[in-house]
């Protein structure tokens, strides 16, 4: 009795299995189905395809694919095990044969695609305030397979400013996060632009650009009230442009820089000899007037060459209080001042040194020319021990010739010019 129950139970279980499982038909193969887990694969990737034979009643027939083929191997190839490899973008028909019956399906081959969560970013901050918060962009794969080989190109800046944007990427395989940061630095109020390219070694749409803009906002201010010299003039030599040119800022009554000010600023000599040349009136940019080529030159008429020594400049603009520079020195120019002086008839070296034929020949040797027996003609940085200066002051040792020039002692101004040139180093400038 127990044995009969066991047999009956086994029969019930078998029957249940046949009801829950696909039928295994005894018939011959009439149809072949070809399938895979996905209908699209990436270039360079592989995907396993399967084939199943069915009889006339659509029951599975035990068997295996005897042959696999692709009608377009330039797009996709398939091996004997049904593994399809993507070669290039396009479509290929994959065929499998079981017991002489052919089944087919289409394999689509595509490239990975860079997809950005944002293709543009905008930062904003107030001039000279805190930097804005960082922003992020997520990179995903909009195509098949794995998006790899991700990297960022160098930041490309538009006109106006550079170096304000930094970017980083946290991986080379999608999904990744790109972090961008903007830094104010010395940027003036304006809108700045930059571009960052996202590259991938496998994506068909590489590179993809992220456009970044940075709006620097001018702080509030009142109307122009006064000028302030923020860069002092310096490095001045007579008849040569200052090596440090002045910069003047326009401010309101409260001392705030007026970025929108457009009133021109004019420079002039407040104290000191000579004439101010160069572009002496400048229109401000973002509230600052930057001078570029100012120089001081003295008139040469009559031999009274001036324009060296202590100077101060004054800066003025309409409806504002002026400002003045600190005192700065204009060095004597050998070429413009000293050489010119010694070439004038009243002080010509040729009066006594006619063998040189041309005063320029002798004058140009002054910084290095020595005198025989009575001392060094020019001792750089020491006019007191320079024989040239002793001759010009008529304080030289007896027996060492006459006063220079022979027509008599020159004016205090002209001798002071030569004395300053020597004390400033006797440069051949």
C-alpha cells in the first residue's frame, strides 16, 4: 500500500512539471528563433546570441545551432558559438541554422554617447567679494556598452580674462561627475566666457562642450567724487617714458571705486621743470585711468636743458577733487641732456679737443674716458672726484688746464645737470 502511494505521488509531480514547463516536442524543427539579451551592442563589444528550434506545434526541439553567420561582417561578426562582435556602426542580420532550418535576427551596432546633465554653467559674484559655490555636471552614457576613456580638455577662455576656471573629473568611466569652480582673483566687473571639452576614447560624439560664463558684478557706488593715485610714477629718465606709469582711481564720496565712471583723467606737472609729454588725458576703464607713455622732457633751446630732478604730478577730472603723486626723481639723460650740452657752441668740446672732429665722438666716450695725469674724467656716482666736474666748476688742480668750457663757467643749472648725471651712475642712456 505504501509503494502504491509513492508511485502515485511521482506521477502527480511529473504531471505538474509538464503543465508548468514548455513542451518538448517530438517533431522535427520547422522554425528557429534567434535572440539575445539586447538588440544593440557597442562598437568593440561582444554579445552572446542564442538559437532555439521549434516544431510545428511550437514545442522546443532539443538541438543546437549547427552554423552561425552574419550578412554584414563590416558591421558585426559572429563566431561558432553565436557570440556577436560589434565592428562598426550599422545593422547586420545574424543567422543560425538548426537541422537545416534558418532563423534570423538583426544586430544593431552603435557607439557609446556622451550625455551631459548640463551643457552650460553660469557663475556670478560681486567684484572683490567671495568666490561663488562650485557647480557639477554629470556625464552618462546615452549609447550601448560602457562609456570609458573619459577626460577633460584644457579650459579655453574667451576674451577679457583667463585663469578663473578650474575643473576636475572623478573617474574615467561613466557615470562621472565634473566639478567646476570659478575664482574672482583680479577680475573686473564684466561677463567672462570659457569652454571645457569632455572627451571619450570610445564615444561617437566626442568631444562634447560645456559652456561656462562668469558674471562679475560691480558693487554699488555713488557718483564720482575724487581721484586717488593708486600706482605712483617712477623709473623716470629725462626724455624717456616712465618705467612705472601712474594709475588713478575714481571714487565716490565714501571711498568706493566707481566702476561706471567715464570722465577722462588728465595728468600735468605740479612741480619740477620740463614738459609732460605722452598721452596725458586717459579715459577710465572700470573706474581706473591707466597711463601708458608719460615722460618729462626739458627744452633744449639756448642750452638750458632742464626736465630732471624732483617732480610731482597732478591729476584732475571734471566734477571731482584732484590728487597728486608723491615726489619722484627724473634722472638726467646722457643722450638728451649731457651729450646735447657738450655739443652746443658755448660748451663744445671741440673748442679744445678739435682732434676728435665731431663732438659726438668725444661726448659718447665720456662715461669711460680717463684723463692723463690729473685724475679720472668721470667717476660714476662721484661727481666730487670726477675731473670733468672739477674742470667745469673751475676747482681743478693748477697745471691741469683751463676751466671747461674755455668761455667760462656754465650756469649752476647746467653744471647741476652734469653733476646729477655723474652721481646717478654716469649711465650712457
